[in-house]
C-alpha cells in the first residue's frame, strides 16, 4: 500500500465513523458537529481525487454555511435531546437487515473496475458504442481543459440551472424565517 492509499483509507474510516456517530448521537448539536467532521473527511477524499475546487466548496458551503445554519436553527429552537421513537428489536432488526443488504451490494460491486465495466458494456448484444452513451464525460473533460474547473462548473450552474439554484436559496431563506417564527411563539 502506498501513501495515497493509506491517506485514502484514513479519510474513509474517518468519514464512516463520523457518519455513524452522527446518526447515533442523542443530542442534535452533537449530531450536527459529527456531520461537520464527516464533511471534512469527504473534502480530504476529494483532494486525493484531484478535485480541489469541490473539496473547497465542500468545506465552505456544506461544513461552513449549511452547518452553521443547522446549528443556528437547532439552538434557536432550543431542541433538547428527546427520547427515540424507534426503540426495541424491530428497529434494530430493520437497520441490521438494511446494513447487510447494502454490505452485500458493496461486496459485489468491489470486483468492478472501470475496465470491466467498459468490457461488459461493449459486449452488449445491441452493439451500442460506449462513447456514444458516455459522451458527456468527454464533453466535460473538454470544457474543463478549455475553461478550467471553476468555469466548467459555473457555466451550466448559471445558464441551465439558474432557476433551481435560485429556488434553493429561497427555500433556505424560508427555512430560516420559519425557524425564527417558531422560536418567536415560544418567547
């Protein structure tokens, strides 16, 4: 195992453990902070994949702005640790069964490489050329080479997806206003 693989496994274990701690904590503030830890681990994995811009966005937007918003709402509403609704063996049985199914799927998919996937796709009976199906990948690489990573991401975001981008900002604003209104009723 080389250094890059070692760092990848470090960030992977960190992300999985932080995610598990995020969903098992009783305190919403503790869960939110463990989610921030998971986001930092994912940003580290993005850096290993040479996606530094996505890693920076992961830290700035998700670990920074969105989590500050979550913590602000949690603290504003003064949510205390409440008893869990899913107690007992049925919930654990359902969760364990789901974990086993997802683990089995990951074991099956661990044998796939990009070469194996390309070979299986190219041997399809309908004779479809994989480059025709995956043309977006070549177009994205060409756009990144000509405009850079930020330009290749910003152009579709502000041209084709401008309306969903603005709708998302309005929904976040509505969530903050709703939290303030709910907190004001308790004062």
